C-alpha cells in the first residue's frame, strides 16, 4: 500500500522533468524579454511533428532526430523573433500577448492542414517500454531519461546564463534594455538568440512528448498551461525553481490520479492554485515581474 | 579650423510627448571638455539620450567624426566611440562589479582602458569585483558606471549628473579623478547641477534653458551673473 504511494510520487517526479522542459523555454523568454508566449505549447507540438517527419523520412531513431530538429526549431525561433515578435515588444504587455495568441491559432491550423487531426506518435522502439527495477519500483527508462535530460538542460541553461558572454548579455538586456543598448548590445539580436535557445529546448521537449504519448494539433494549449504552472510555482526567473515547479505539478497529478483517475489534471491545478494563494511570487522567485 | 569631433545642428528632440530641445547647435572639438549646465527640465538628459542614440534624431542633426549619426541605434553609436555614464548610474543589477565592467567593453574598441586600468584607477572595485554591482555604496557604484563607460575606450564620453545623490567627499574624489580620465585625448561632455564643479574641469560651457542654449562661452571667461541669468532666465 505504502509502496503504491511511493510509486506515485516517484512517477510524478519523473513526469515533472517533462513539465520542466515545457516550462524552461517559457521561463527563459519571460526572463530575458518579459514576453509571455501564448504559442509556446503549439511550438512544442510543432517540434513533435517535425520530429515525426524527420523520423519517418530518414528512418532514424527519434533521439537522433534531435540533431536536426533542435537547430531547425532554433533557427525558426531566431527568424520569428526578428521578423515578428520584436515588433510587438514595448512598454505595453498586450501586443505580444495578442500576436502570440494569433500565432498559436495559425500554428494549430497549419499543423491540422499538413498532418490532419489524427493522433500521431513517434515510434522509439524498445525505449518506450524498457524499464528498470529499483528498490521494488519499476521505473520506465524513458521517464528516467526525460528527467535526466531536464536536469541537463536546466544545468546547461544555468551555465550559459551565468558563465558565458551570451548569458551576461541576456542578463544585461533583462535588467535594462536601454543601457544594454548603450554597451553596444543590439537587443533585437539578443532577443533573437534567446528565442532560438528557448525553441531549441522546446524541440527536445516536443520529441520527448511525442515518444511518451500520442499527440494531435490541438494539445498545445494544455502543454502551455503545464509549462506556465511550473514556471509560476517555481518562481519567475529561477530555472531550478522551474524544475521544482514541474516536479510539484507532476507529483500532484499522479497523486490525484491515484485517488481517482479523473482527478489527475484537477489535482495539478489545485496544487498550483494553493501555492499561488500562499506564495503569490512562487516558491523561489528571482526577478520581480 | 579642423573638423569638430561632434557637431550638433538644429537638434530637435522630444521627451515623451513634449518637445524638450529646440534647434540646438553645438560643437565639440577633439580633446575638448564641455560643461552642460541648466536647471531641472532644461533638456540636459534628453540631450544626452539624443547624442547616444537612445532617441532617434532628424537627419543631419548629429554629426560625429564627419558622419551623420542621427539615425543610428544606440549600439551602433556606442561602436563608433561615444559612451554615456547615465544619470542615476543604472548598473546592471544581476551582474557583478566585474561583469558590469566587462560588458562595457563589449564593443571591442581598442585603447588604453581595460579591466586592469579601471582597477588601477579605482582600487576598491578590484577588491569588490565579485559582488553584485548594486550592493556597493553610491560612490562606488558611480565608479563602476564611469569604469563601464571607459571600458569602451570612447573618443567622446558623456557624464550625466555624476554627482547627483552622492556625499560631498565622494564628489570631490570623483572630480579629482576626472582629469586623469579625460586627459588621454578623450573629449567629454559633463552635465552637472553643481556649476563650480563643472566650470573647474571644463574648457567651455553651454547653459540650457527650456530646451534652448541660453549661454555659451569659455569656462574661465563667463561671469557668475551671466550664468545665473542664463540658468534661471531672469535678471
């Protein structure tokens, strides 16, 4: 009996890794340029479809497809930022919200047009079903791998932020755009690079999502909500907090599902609302909105 | 007469919805130090923002080294060698002291200023290089702001209200350091409320009043009476 609960918590923790990957890109974009990207979930789904296409055309393993999908999504992110999103940024928060909402609609319908509404899945062979037994618990290799990737991605982003010239530029632009510009940093280019990095992470999240569950063009909104909740629970601007937020969300969902299978999503949202009520800035906030 | 380093001709600029500058004309020669004085709201900060490219200007209004820079973005202006020490210091709060200085050198311009030179000028910054820049005292933060501008090895450095909000003893130290800073052939514009301080370090002065130049002259030659007339706009 106890073992079942421990199992639920462990499975939820691993699921939290995937949510943290959904959230990392959102967190990065908001942190650097105060842009709330409503299309983020649809970009995750787009990456999953891109992965699907690469896998079926080239006949390679989905994890190998990352080599193509990550740079493709990153390049798309840079162009999207320079050509569209930079024009919406200013003192007003509303234009970027409206434009990314519109982008979300366009992406969903575009995917529907190209791939139809049929649910799809990326085939990863034995990786999907392989499991290891640890202390009496049976853990899927894919969830373990996802969690490890989430740790690595967040560690990597953290390293970029605090130990590279690019990260210094991200932080400077985030602190004060005008003064950063005076230092010779072109914020439009820096924002483009931030979006490229965020969508590179999104590519990883999308492919892992596509291996884990079936997907169709309409599921972006749900992934966006999970990402948002993880970011808010963890506290804005703190990537390790985002991981913690993902884990809390994942654990709440699996525990909810354990009590009653219909409660999975509800339990996640309730955990989010409770934390928002107790700690409006999240658990580990680093920047003030 | 050689080509001036900076030539301002008929500069109009806006602060929010108001016109802040009306047809300003000004020249800065290479190696010259100008003082810009004027009451609050005279347009001094808008003027600094115009020159440094944070405000877009009409074509031909700002020429630098013979080139029209009126339409350039601030990062492009910075790359040409104009650096601003902004009012209120405005350090990057999530960057350490050292990172604030390094980012000042982002343009990659060559010259005498680098981390070691800035640390030699302000030794306290070397001691405190790893702490967040905004945890320093006001005077030390001003040193970082000055060092950050110097790291760009500018030909023209703009100081906007460097003594604002600082203790008199700190102001004295910073002004004592100024000749060493601008002695290297650099031109400077010093915006200042403290008129005697501004006069003591400058070659020429301009007084702004409600967006227009109300007085111009050699710093040693203008009288106190002229200045107060130009400053307040009354007899």
